[in-house]
C-alpha cells in the first residue's frame, strides 16, 4: 500500500489555535442562528404577562399620588418648622436684649436711690420707728409661697 500523508475522512472536529477545522471533506451542517418558532400558547402567555390591567394601573397611580402627597406634606412641615425655629431664635434674642435692658435700668435705679437717706426721712420727718417684738405676728404659710389676708389680724399676746 502506498502510504501518503493523506488522512481518512474521520469527520472529527479538532481545535487548533482556537479555531475550528474539520478533518475530511464533510462539513457539518450548522443550525441557523435565527429565532426558534414559538408556540401560539407561549406567545399568548408572554403577551398577557407584559400587559397591565386597569386595576393595577389605577393602584400604581394611587400609590404615586399618595407618595407625592406625603412628600409635599413633609416639605411643608419642614418649611414650617424652619420658620418657627427662626422666629424662636428671633424672640429669644429679643428676650435676652430686654432682660439686659431691664437689668441695666434696675441697677441704675438702685444706684440712684440712697437707702440711708430714706431711712433718716422715715424716722425723723415721718416719725416711723422699728416694730417691737410684741407687734410682730408670725404665720405658718405651708403649701404656698405667700399669705393672703382675708380678715383683720387678731390682736393677741
């Protein structure tokens, strides 16, 4: 027999250098890469799955409106809170200014009054004197920070 480097058609596919080649003269038939034919039942199921019913669309619309309403309400509340905080800060600054002014007026009034002069005028000119121990009446003021006088003080002791 004559030996040549000729190969017999084995029909096997080998991979060489990442490319396919076929031994022999028979080339395998490739399937077309187009879409496979889908049954009419599968087509109907797919079409039904992609459609949305009116009830579902209405539900989604209501959810969107509710979300929009909540967002707007939140933003209004946030703006109102910011305005109230600004007003509160303004009023606090006014209060501290008024307190400082009041303290300044009080100190200037105390500085302008001479208590020793008032005492001398009361004793010498008006004839007032300090109360004796027998003239002082003590009351128990439990439960209140002051005493209300509803009738005359009794003369006792």
